């Protein structure tokens, strides 16, 4: 998905949700923020056996096009939490 310039906050939130869900099917996902700055929490057993860096790379790679270019709708992910179902309990 390529972004056609700056998206609205609602469209950006939905794009993040759609792209993370496509990369990590069945995950529990919370996304909030605006003004180019977002917080993402992803809970999935897909993270079992992965260290923090590999977990974060998986999420960042799913939204890389939303962070690319001068007019990217996502300027920064201020907080990224990645955890397994067991870690979430």
C-alpha cells in the first residue's frame, strides 16, 4: 500500500491496523495517536522465540511505506509494544 500524500488521522490509523494485521494475522492490536506520532501495541504468539528487535522489525516492516517519503503519514512510532499472549497475561 502506498500512501497518496498525507492521510487523515483516521485513515492513517486504519492503514496501520490493516497492514500490521496483514503481516501478523490474528494479532491483538491497539493503535492510537495522531499528528504523525503513533503508539502501537501488538500481542501475538507469532512473537514466540523472537527477541525484541526481531519483533519490532516485523511490525516496522509492515508499515514501512507509511513512514517513507517527505509527506509520510507516520513520522514516528513513539511507543511500540510487542508481546506474546503469555506475556500479556
